[in-house]
């Protein structure tokens, strides 16, 4: 039987322990919660990339790699995750569970200690972050930002957010802008890094066979030098309930197919969000192979090469992404909106509804197969102030009624339509 314990282990530091015997590896992550904003996104995202280059005991990748080998091939990776308008950055690690090792192995404690060293005791020169590491990772993050344009589906989704949320933090890319990334310098970044450590609320997650008490003791010892401020950095997500007058934006680029991306506000249901029903609604509308967008817009009417919807329930925004022939723009847009109208009218068959619920429940239960996906799930729960475990949340999905889905569909409002097409191609 899995056991989940949530505890405040230090001021501003939450530890969630999921004790389970099902894995042969342990998993531990630590994430600083920062406000996503144009000024700081690049700095927040680059810091774990720099810290991963080495700590005081292991100041370069070669010595760090040897240390990980000594931990039976443990892995430590930087993480950058966005939830609504909150950016969570830090490290995740995986390591062999001690019960599968000979003798009195302490791989759990030693791995958590190494993660803490990377975060708190980086390789420095004269007390400053290593300039060589900063400049190298700055080039990498600039390349990451530039490369977005190579995947037109991802690029179109990003442009939709920038246009739809132009005056909201949500319009910011997790890695920031090229302009802000290029301005990063090691001296001011060192100051920002130290402030972030002291001021950020921190979320830690463990999954493995160790007892919560053992994990807590390991964390408290490893992170004993973590600086804590008297006041913690406030993070939040602004939820705009209603959409403005719909915006229609068309841009041109060298593309092989048109990319039609549509943004909606979830509307008044966000006053008292029913997250389980929201997930089912999205699956009915466009979140799976049994959805209305897939079955009708793609398969039956052949108006697109792909079409799917997704909901960011932290922010209260739904997006539809589709690839189309530009000549079918008007027809495809009309049909995508028509399928939403069908949901509003309750034109949802029992097969569509039950298939959607079954799909969501199966997806939730599949999260149990990976510690990393469970980490993502419980982080989302934490930021929403929820306390459900995976089985409890699946139970809530089972309880969703058709009327709940219709209520959500009626609340959804069109905000922005973004179309990316080939240069000079008529619509």
C-alpha cells in the first residue's frame, strides 16, 4: 500500500514523500517556485543548467560524473517546469533503491546530499558563479530560444500565448526572450541566484521504498545551509475569467502546412473550478482519439491533418492546435467552433462521454508507472492547493456527470485565433 506524507520540513520548504515498494529506483526532486515574468524567466531557467556543471567538491563534469558512478550510476538532471504563471526550476534525481544493494548502502542520503551540494554550493571563482559556465549555458539557452521556430506547431502555440496574453505573465516563454538571455552576466546572476535561494518557496518530492522519516532526516541534514528569508517570494497565477473581443491574427512563414491555433478562456467555472470535470470536458472535445475534434474535424470531414485541445487548469485557458490546408481555413475554424457548440448543447453521446472518462482514468493510473510523472502530478496538486492522490482524483473523474461537462463547455469563451501560413499563400 502506497503511503503519502506531506510536511513542512523547513521554513518555506514542503516535502512530499510517496513511500511505495513498486520501483527498483528511488526518485528525488527539488524545485524553486518563481514568478514567471519576462524580466526573470531566462535567469531562473539558466541557473540549474549552470549549477549542474559542478559544485565545490566536484567542480567539473568529469569529477561529478565519477561521483555519480560511485552512487551506482545515479542520475541528476536540471528541471524547468511551468505551471500557470509559476516557474519551477531545480533538479531531479534517480538512483538505485538501497534495498537492492549489498550491505548498509546509503544511496538515498548520498544522492540527496549531492543534489543539495549542486544547488547550494556551486563551483565558484572568487565567490561568483563560474563565468565560463555562465557564458556556455547562455549560448545554450539562446540556441533553445532560437530553435522554437523549427517546430512550427510549437512555434504557433507559443505565438498564440504571446498574442492572447500580451499583458500577462503567461505570455512569457519559460526560457525567456533572446534579448533577456543575451544580457545575462555572471556577477549580477550570482546576486540573483543567492536571492532566489533565500526567497523562493521550495517543493521537494520523493518516491521510493524509504520511510518518510528517513527522507525527512536526509533532507534536513543535506539542506541545513539553505538560506531562508523572513519573507518568501510570492508566486501566483492571474486568472482572467472572461475573454475580450476575439482577436484574429495571421502571420506568414516558410511552412509546409497551415497551423491554426485557437485560444479560449475557461470563463466563470474558474470561480469554483471542478478540475476533474474540466479534464473530462477537454477529453470529450479534443483531448483524445475518441474526441469530437479527432472524430469529426479530422477523420469524418478531413479538414485537418491533426487537431487536439488542451487545458491549462492552473491558468484557466484552453487551446486548440491543428494543422490544415490554408484553403480550408474558414471551414476548419467554423467546424472546430461548431464542435464546441455541440458540447454546449449537450450533443455528446454516451459512448463519447464514457470513453472520455475511461481514457482519463486510464491515463491517471498510468502515472503510477513513473516517479517522474507522479512528481508532475503532485506538483500540480500542490500549486492548486489540492490534496488528492492519484486514485482519489481518478475517483473524482468517475463521478463526473454529463451535466458537469456541459456546464464547462457553456462557460468557455473564444479569445484569440492565430493562423500561421506559407508566404504569399491565399486563405
